[in-house]
C-alpha cells in the first residue's frame, strides 16, 4: 500500500459507497420488518378464518336449538286453532307443550346472552396499555397512509409533547391499522 492521501474523487466515491450501503441496510431492515408483519398478518388471518368457522358452527347449532321448540309451539298452536272438538284435557296438554317449549326457548336465549356477556368480558381482558406516541409514529410511517395522503396532496405532521401518553386498547386491533 502506498501512503498517497485520498483525493477529493476518492472521498466522493467513498461517500457514494457509504450512502448505498446505508440504503442497503435500511432496505434489509425494512424487509425484515415486512416479513415479521407478514407473519403477524398470516396469524391474524388464520385466527379470523378459525373464528369464521366457529361462528358458522355456532349459528347452525343455535338455529337448530331454536327451531326445535318453535316447531313444537307452532304445531301445538296450529292444532288448537284448527281443531274444533279439542277436549279440555287436550287443550291443557297442548298449552303445557307450548309453555314447556317456551321455557326451553327462554333458557336457550338466556344461555346465549350469558355467552355473549362472557365474550365481552374476554374482549375487555384483551385490552392493555398502549403508548400513544409509539402508535402514532407507527401509523404515520404506514406506507398505505403515506400513499393515500400523497394521492390527495396532503401531509401529516404529528407533534407529541414530552409527556408519555398511554391509552387502553387492544394491541391486535390497533396493529391492523398500520
């Protein structure tokens, strides 16, 4: 190696190389982040599909559970309405069927309301403290938001004071927006 000092062109070349290396490192970071987000989105999508299957099974089961007593009530009411010579004991028997099946329907509806209340409690449990500054920074860095704002010739300027602002929310739902 000779001890010739670097020329101005050498420094310019080194600056270009360093700049390109910085871009490559930044791109590698973004690709890694994108892969992580992709994995998260795939997991959320899988959970959504599982939830959709469970919802369909639930609706199928509940409609069957509701249809059975409703058919008994409807049949008993039809028989009472269209039969002219129903004895007093026959009327009591069909009224008993209607009453018993109505009680079943009430119990089914109450069980479903209890289930929904339990689901609401679970949703509440999924809430946690989220740093608002970090969330807004992530949202403002969103490519989709930047693209939308650029299309409308708008800009977003978020200024957050020194104090830490925390909110309570569902981290998964807030991550969907970014």
